[in-house]
C-alpha cells in the first residue's frame, strides 16, 4: 500500500520514511515509530493496517543516523545487532527527526484538517518506538500518542508535566523489560490525569503485537481497539458503522448480490459462524462461500428481527432473532441436513469488526442445540438441558417463565 518518501531534517539533510495512504487517499496522520529492528516488513505491515483504518501513516527511518534503511529480522544474530544499534542511537536526534516528520505530515495535502482547520497528527510506537512515542508527546507537538511496551519510560517521568495531549500506554504483565515494579511508578505519575490511559495485559509479554513467539492475539486485538478509540476521539475520521452494517446485510439478505456484499469489506476479510465453523478466510474463500453456500442458500422466508445493537469504535454487536422455515439445505447453519420443513426461531449474535469504513470480520454465534431441537434432530426429552423455540420467545418477552429446564427449581420455593 505504501511508498518511500523523503523528509527534510532540522539540519537540512533528508531522510527516508515509509508512507501508507488510506483507501480514500486522505485522512489524519499517524507517525509510526519503529522497534529496534528498523522500518522492516512488520513495521510496514503495521503502517498498512493503520492506513486501512483511515490514516495517512508515516514511518520515519530513525536508524538513518547509523545507516540508511536498516531492516532486521528476528534471528538471534539480528536481535544482537539490533541491540547494538540501540546503544548507538542518539535519542535527541531521533526525537528531532520525529518532530520533522510531524511537521512534514502537517504540510501534506493528503492530511486532512478538522473543523477548526488544524491538521492533526498522532504518534504510535512499539518497544523503542514506544519510548519515542512518549517523548513525541513531550517534545514533538503531536496531538495524541500511543505507546506499546515502551522500555525506559519510568526513567522519563520527570518530563511527564510537559505532556499536554492524550496518551495511551500498553504493557504486558509478563514483559521482563517492564515488570510490575516498573509500571507502578508510571501509574502513580499519571494517577490524576484522566487523559492518560494505562493498560496492562495479564497474559502478554514484550512484543505481544509482533508476529512470532511473542505474539498474543487477544491482547493485540484489545490494544488495537483501545488505541483506535484514542485516535478516533482526538483526530477522527468517524464512520457510521451502523449504516455500513445495515448496507452489508441488505446485500446479503435483500438484494442477494455477492459482488455488492464483497465491496463492503476489506481486501482480505473473514467470516466465522462459530457453532458450525463455516464462512471463509480471505477474499477468494469468502467470495466462494457467499456465492455458493450462503447468499443463495437462505430459506425464502428468512427474517432478521433486531433486538438490540451496540456500536463501538470499531465494532457493531447485533442481537437479533434469526427466523426461517427449513425448506432447503442451509450449508452454513445446518450443513448436510436435508430440509425438514420445520419453522425455526433462534437468538443470534453478530460481532462485526470494521477497519475504516469496511468490514474486516464477522463472528456469528447462536445456540445450535436449540436449532437442532426445533428441526427434530434433538429430542428435548432425552437432552433435558436444551430448549427449542422457547429461547426466542423468552428473549422477546422476559416475563415468560425462567428455569423450566431445572428439575430442582421447585425445591427452592419460598427460599
């Protein structure tokens, strides 16, 4: 998605930066600050991801003071080489280059201004870049900053009063470089700052956002959403996720158009129907799924009855009833089950994740046992912990009797 550009340094020299543009071509800016491995393939992938979220992303070559375009992998030899570069790094010069990158971003036509006419620029950094993101909030004039497992911040707390912009700090509880005794004084330094958020992820170690042995996907997903919440709040852009989801559903269930459905999604999306593990990962497999096993495989009388909707910074959570007559084989919900002609109503939850203004993934949940009971493949008399259409009725009318499956419920009468 990106390209190399040149940025003018304070001393008149020029240095490289990787620049990734959003699909729209314009947006607020993020200055992405590298780990000790340089602006390597992983950093460029992070830049591309945040460009998908709607940002102009600039990743300056902060190791250029050692040698231009240093890119390292993660072998033991490369790790040792990276630590060597870290020891040689002039932090003050790196921060100066960050400030120059911020100034360059504010001068770009692709970087949009807010309603007040100001072009907003945030900082996002990892490891070494996490410390530099903190320093960017101190010295580089950014509008907000996000730090992932920044090493050495505890030694920079005397500069905390100079931070006047919102700040998010992410740490792994298992990170040997930032153990609890390091995080504690950082928390204390910002205890009275409502605009500074500190998150610690219990199962995560150092580098939990980087693919490989250190990667911890649940923590990385949570941290991404929390980081995005800050950038959206301070800089935008803002998208109507509810309307985007409605349009996607219209193409799936009303107009039944595969190409229109896929056009609402990112380049490589995925869908997972959790109970049956149906769906698709990546554009080709998902399009195959939609075209051959979903959009045209739903019963003629299919209805979605909305119950509730929660809209977050990057997700829509829909609670609904899925209603249909089992008049055909429904590959995605009842694969391999011949039509029974039975009517079904089942509560269904859709958790829909967006990147920018496109769907990235869908996690869909329902009670498969209830569906099987309603079409006659499970006998509730022999599986007493299973309810049928009653689950749908009680979702709509909570006053209907509770605990009807509990044989011991009567024993607590009056208790």
